[in-house]
């Protein structure tokens, strides 16, 4: 009797290895590797000109890589572009819209392009406009929308065929604070539904609350373990401010705690929430009047600023 072992389920909705793309003499993407699992939100982070949008265009099947391998929902965009486009929802950094079409007509037309029956596409379009808070614009032309409203229409358009992979390029551009919060909630909801989400954004503080994983790019390359280690270290940093910083710093020094002094207190590393609670309790028992105690800030932002990034 022969026992055949079942292959483990594939959890990565997007896989790219050693991907490169040139435009003439310009090497836009040099060596990009990333995995985007299902049910997770992954950030793609880097400065302008680092290759993020070019990489996303290749993942979406809109540009062909010159080197490397890409799989999206198990398909290769170079040989099975139709399958890839059916699996992904693509939200570019700027919405290319038909200004004379209404918002509902835009979504209905996109649904029909995915071979969804017109009546079903219209129903789906109305539901999506409600989801992104554009119901009042259903019968108004896209040209009347503000920049932020066009971003929300672009998100709805990416969702019209219920894709399992979402590529969101700078989705928060032009959004007001309330809309950014709503976007964050929606993106987390998409992941909870089992979708894979790859999001590129410069709003790093907000990404910290939105994403599960992050991939950093610099000069066309993904940085891998180097950036992972920097993010992990940044997440350990705590800021402690005291009424009398000198008393705080003396207590830390006497306790053998490594710290970086600041004008208002100190920055130190704390392993986890339990250790943080114990550290705060210890400081209070030492007579230190602590008025601020918590993580330094966005780990992604700290990592980005610490990297020796190019400016283009």
C-alpha cells in the first residue's frame, strides 16, 4: 500500500523572487523578493523612486518583469494574465476615471468588464458605494468628486469583482482623517475575510495600526532580514518621561538599565507588555514621578528614518 502525502496548503497569495525591470538604461527594480500571505495585510515601504509602483505594476500583470519569477493566486502574470487579473483588485495611486460617467455607471461598467451580469454589477456597485460612503454620488458624474472621494471610488472599483488579492498603491492619498480611519478598518476587514492585501503608503504611522508585516525597498531592492531586524528592534523602544528627568535617569542607572537620556527622561528597550508593566511599577516604587510611558512611536517610521535611503 502506498501512502501519498498531501502537499501543504499554499498560504502565499503573492510570491515574487529575484524580480527585475528596466526602462532603457534605468534599472527601476533590481532584485525584489516578497511573500504576501492570505488573510494578512503587508506593507510595501520605500522612498519615491525605490521601485514600489513598478513592482506593483508587475504583480498586477501590467508590466512584464525582465528577470525573476512572480506568482499571484498561483498563476504567472506573464503566461496567464487573465487569471491574475481575475484574482486581483488593483487600486492605482491615481484614479483614471471617465469623467462623464456617474459613479454607479463606472462600477457597473467595471463589473461587466469582469463578465458580471449588468443587474448584478449594478447591485454590487450600489453596495460598494455605500461601503465607501459615496452613495449620495451614485448618480453624479465622477468629475464632481474631490481627490479623496476619487480615492474611495477607486477602492470600490478594485472590489467590484470580489477579488481575493488586493494591491493598493497609496490608498490614503487625499483622504481626510475620518476617511483614513475608515480605510484602516476596511483594510483590516478585507484581511479578516481571508484576502491578501499589499498596500504601499507613505503614511507610516497609520500603517503600523493597519499591517501585519512590512517589506522595505531601497534602490529597487527589497531589504529582507536587515529591515525585519530594524523593525523588531524599533518595537522594543519605550519612551519614559518624568517630572524630574535626572531622578529617572539616576534610578535607571542604579538599576543597571541601559538607556538613552533625553531632555525629558529616557528611551530604553522593553521586551513585551508584561515587562513594561513591571518596569513602570518598579519606577513608581523608586519614587520616580512618571508622566509619560509608552512605545516611542511608529516602528515602521523609525525604521524608515534609520535607513540610509536615497533621495531622488
